[in-house]
């Protein structure tokens, strides 16, 4: 994934996505809530959830003046259930979760370019990326809390997902214990 991002920087000068210096899925964003409460909630959620696999497929674009180029993640029942329950748990401690991350509208993805894009550059980048296959299976093994530090988003807690994926559903509770 980093090779793709560095290739887009080399070919098109796109480097704004590197403000978060590693590939990630943004499950949600918050503008309030104390850092210790968020860390505790994510640690609890990760401690009772197992690792699981996601599947990516193709390329996507969020349109606009500065379009976002991304690799979509398929919304399986496990992905949806994990996101819904994580959203519910964080809602208990934060009232300012971005509307883009509400379970009904959230689009899981891996960002390739954002912020320093134009429609013209993104169209060229799609042609450049179109020669590869983006049907990947990736095991998720942690939740990571990222906080803004200057111009970068850096880790402020990493919480391992325990166990291995089974056919059972993912169960997160929101008791706060």
C-alpha cells in the first residue's frame, strides 16, 4: 500500500495523504471527548473483539474540488457489525462524531490521495493505478487512536484485537467496564 502512495507522490506530487504516515481504515472521527476516555473505550472494544479479515476491491473517488482517491473496503456483515458497535460505544463518550462515519452512510476505504488533489490529477492517477488489481484480503489486528500532532496524525494508543476470526459474529459491549 505504501508503494502505491509513494508512487502517486513520485508521479503526481500527491503527498498530503502521508500526514497519516501509515495506511489505515478510519472507523470514525471525533472532535470532543477526553483522550483517556477514548483510549479506555478503544482498549475495551479491542479486548473483546477478534482479529478479522477485510476485502478490498477496485478504486473509488469521493468527488469534489479536491477529490479523494481510495481503495474501497467491502461492507461485510462483520465489518458493519464491528463499525456499528464501535460507533455506539464511542457515542457514549463523545457527542461530536462526524456525520460521515454514521453507520448508515460510512464508506470504509483505504485513502491513496487526498487534500492536494484536483479532478485532473486524480483522473491521471486512476489511469496510472488502473494497471493493478486491488482485490486484497487483509487481516485487521488492532484499533489505533490517531491524534493530530502539528501537521501529522500520529498514534496515541494501539489496541490489539484478540483471538482469531471465527464464523461467530463480532460482539462488542458498551458497558464501559
